[in-house]
C-alpha cells in the first residue's frame, strides 16, 4: 500500500481551514489517501484537540515566523494556505505571511498549493475602488505564487453566509423588523458561501481534479442571490418572523460610521464600505460565472435556505 499524501492545512481551527480538515477526514476515500496536518498556534486548545479526535495531526506554527511555517510544510504533497487580514489590519503583514507559505511550499517541493485568494479590486476596477485592502493583499500573494512557480490553484471564497444572520441581517429598532441594511441597492448580486461546511467541499474538488485546475481560480460560492432575494427567501423560510422584513440601503457615510463605531479604523471601515460597493458597481467576482467552479464538486453546496434553517441566531424563528 502506497504512503498517504500529506496535506498541511493552515488556519486549521478557523472557518476555512477547519472546513478543509473536517471535509477530508469525514470522507472515507479521502481519509484512506490523505493525512491531514492541521497548523495552529496552540495545539493544546480544545479546537485543536477536536481536530486530533477526527484523525488530524496538529502542529504549531506562527505565520509571522517564516521558519516555523517552513517546518510545518516540510514533507507535504499539498498545502491549504489562508491568512486573516483582520488580525493585523495590515496588507503588508498579510502578504509577508502568504509569501512565507509560498516560499515554504517551493522549498519543500509541494505539488499542489491551494491558496485562499481574492480578486485584485484596485486593478480590476481600473482604480475605481482602491481601498479593498483585504482583497488586494491576498491577490498580491497569488501573484507572488505564480511568479515563483509553485504548482497552485486559487480558491476564491465568496460572501460568508455567516455574516448575515444576527449580523448584517437582524432586528432593527424601533420596530424590530428584520432588516438587511447595507450601503448598496437591494438589486446587488451576492455570491454566497457556507464557509464552515462548503470550503472543504471545494478544496476536495480541487485536490481530486488537480490537473484540471492547476493555475486556475475556483470561485467558492453556491449561487448569486440579490439582497432582495436573500430577504425574500428569509420571508419564505420564516413567514411569521419575516412578515415585515425589509431591505434598507444605507448612505455610505452612515455605514462607515457604524463600522467605526464597532471598533474599525478609518481605513478598515473604508475597506468594508468599498467591499460592499464592489457588489453593485463591479460584481464581487467581476461578473464571472460560477458554473466551472461548481462542476468540480462531488457534493451539493449549501443553499441560502438550507443555511438559514441551521443558523444559530435564527434557531427559534418560525
């Protein structure tokens, strides 16, 4: 019996990385062929122990320490690389972390790096939106990976469904109507992703179709729904709670002030404002179809209606 391939998963206790670990180890055929090495800063915490209980090996690494990143990658056939821009709020920090993973993958002879990327909004909007820093820095790492020649596929996660229940879509005073309030028209299309359950489905598809997807971008979303359709499906799913649900288009300055009031810096608030504007003005994926990306899946992705029914924030709605 041939030795199993090792996939090293960064951010293994987070939403994306955790989904990859659970998806591979929850699939009997994948588990026969792959060993999962989960990277976390603390292998003693309960979330890391939970991964070990599933059959993962856990190792410690700090993304700001390139040597520890290289050590974690050593011996891997594949790597899932993801960074958290919001931890530092600094694109240069995120790019340094991503380059450390890319350099480690190059040095170790990794055969398939799956990088969690996003579009370069500054470039693709021709300078129309230059403040979506957490997209542009990930795109900068993608460019670096392509430059140094690591065999790679670029997973482009869509709009997190988890942002909506109890967050962007919640009861608003004084009427307590369920309100989806964003600084863009209700006609804006949103590519929705159940990050915790479906990231792993896409990454499994990428691993199983390596030759087909090398060098390509895989768009990680179930479907495009407009903000109005998101609200309408909420009303269909929860007819009692959704009776008076509504969409509200916030003025840009109001949205930005709300973001700053929740602790964001001016640059961070502007980043999120322009991220929302992207939906309406250019499109999150700049109008690209999801068909080719969905075709690699071996499992059905989660729909918005399915997600709403399991969302903890809406567990008691009717």
